[in-house]
C-alpha cells in the first residue's frame, strides 16, 4: 500500500509539472504540518520581499522518504526542481551524480566556511564544492511532555530508562495514553535512535550505525535496544498505526497523552498551537542521552539545470544563510540555527538549550548524525534498518530475530 501511494504521488508530481516562471524558484520539500508550513512561510516571505516567486512542491511524509522518491522521478524525467530540501547522505548521493549546482562563489563571498560547523559541512560540501545551503540543526533525542499531566501526577524529569518507564506507567494507570506515537517506519526509527544511544552509549552508536560493525549490530546490547522498543510498544494507544507524527504531537498538546519521543520539529507544533515551553509543555533529553545529541540538518540543494547557479537559486541560498533568517525561521521551526556565530536570545528555552547542547556535544565528541534521518548512512542502509525496526515494533519479530534481521539487512545493503 505504501509503495502504491508513493508511486501515485510520484506520478502526480510528474503530470502536474509546474510551469515555473523564470523569476520563480520551485521548491520540493516535505514541510506540510502546521508548524512546518508556518516556518516555510518565513522563507517564502523573505523571497517574495526580493521579488522572487515561489512554486510550491510539497510531498507529505515525515523524514522525507516519499519526497526523495518524487525527486528521483522528476530528475529522471529531465525536470528537476530548482531547489530541494534534503538530508545528509541524500545530498552526498546526488552530488556524486553531478546533479547539484556549485555554490562556491556564494559561499566564499559570505564566508560560510567560517560559520557553518564541520558536522554540517560534511554534507553541505562534496569534493571541495559547496552543494547545499544548511537551514538548521534538528536533534532527534528529545522527550516532549504535557506539563499539566506531569504536575497532576507528580512526575519530575525522568533521568534514567527505569524512571521513564515508571513515569509512563503512572500516566497509563491514570488513564492517559502514556506515549503518543505514530506507527510509521521513520517514526519508529526516530525513537530507536534515542533508545539505542541511551542503552549502548556513544561508542555503541558509532560502531553500530556509522561503522556498521557486525559484532555491535549483533550484540546483546542491540537485543536490549529491541527489548526496550517492545516496552515502549506497551505504552502506545490502540490507534497508533499509520498516524502522522504531528497528530501524535497534538495528543500531547491536547492533554490526551503524557509524552512523545520525537525530534524538535515537534516543538514547532506546540508553538503553532500557541503553547509555551515550561508552562504548557516540557522538553527533556531522552533519559540516558543527556550528554549526547543525535542531529539532522535540513539543507537545500540546488539542482544544476543550465550549468550555472541561477540568480533565483543564489538569492534563495543567501537568504537561507543570512543571520536574520536563521533566527526568524528556526524560532518557528523548532530547530536551531545552522550558523554557530549567532546570538540566540530570541529562541525559547528549549531552543537555547538545544543550541548550547549542540555546540557542547560537538566539542566533546558527543555529536552524532542521526541514522534515522539519513545522517549516518546512505538511504539503502537506512531504509533497510527502517524495515526491521518497524517489523519488530509491529510484532513480526521477537528481539532476537530482529537482531539477526538487522545484521542481514545491513550486510545486503551496505
Ligand atoms: C526533517 C524536519 C521535518 C521532519 C518531519 C525531518 O526529517 O529534518 O525538518 O520537520 O522530518 O517531517
């Protein structure tokens, strides 16, 4: 069914080929929730202030898997969009194909190299060429909590896995959905990101997801990670299957659920609903990952249509990296700026915490690209991992079988 939907979306995208005017940018992205759309408007408004029109090419589906399928179809048919939201290794893969415009002139003029951290440059550049403009830094190892429920039940910030399980049990016993969750593969992988980091620590994460080390992938610790996923499965409601992530966030916003485990794009939903961190909702690092940050960075790659960067593409890329835009956009999106030289006093408490933690984690060797969001491995490995994680979450495999399946999936796809 998922394949069918994706194919139909791809066909629709091909047949509804937009007739972008010369002065327009056509932007392919997956920012379709309320909070995401609000953030995207900051970019649209910035460009329209410069007289540049916007041809919107939204492809729903958190994490961007469907968007990448549509992109492939568009490029194959010789009709690449002007600019595309992309993550991590997807950028590298397209750069290797020679499909992306060279942004070096712009990057040199604006000294991007001095202000974009190395962890982001790793993906924004390829073979000495800037090929993408980083918009932000998200991180995936967050817990979002409904403050009124925490107060009512006397739950303080869980510091360990056991405390977190006890907190979820308390919420469940009180009649709440303990864990708001949307049963889609990328959401399960997003949770797995944090659970794996907490259960195994940074070295385990590096070996398993970055180096794809077989001993680590097949270890008892990996079985423990799956066991913990099974525990979490016991705290979701009956209707979780297929639910979009933002609807899960809404359950926490509305006081139906106590917690959601999700990247900080969830904060964009709380803010869009008029909620305030510290008053209506709380942001915690996933228990056991207080020192670590698993990050992903949304970047815009420009497709090389005529051999050179067009004026519109250059305007889009410079707008994205301008200090004012970085603050204005990330305030709404839930992420933090991609530049390290900014005063973030305007960000809310969770945003300021996220910005400091990103920098501290980078300095102490605790910053890792999120495997769930394409920053640890190319799409083939990522998607193969998704399949195993989601099959286990849905009860198709016990933990020991899931470990074996993970090892095989990686062997075949790496
Ligand atoms: C992107 C976010 C987006 C989220 C849900 C992530 O992969 O980095 O910008 O909000 O998916 O759609």
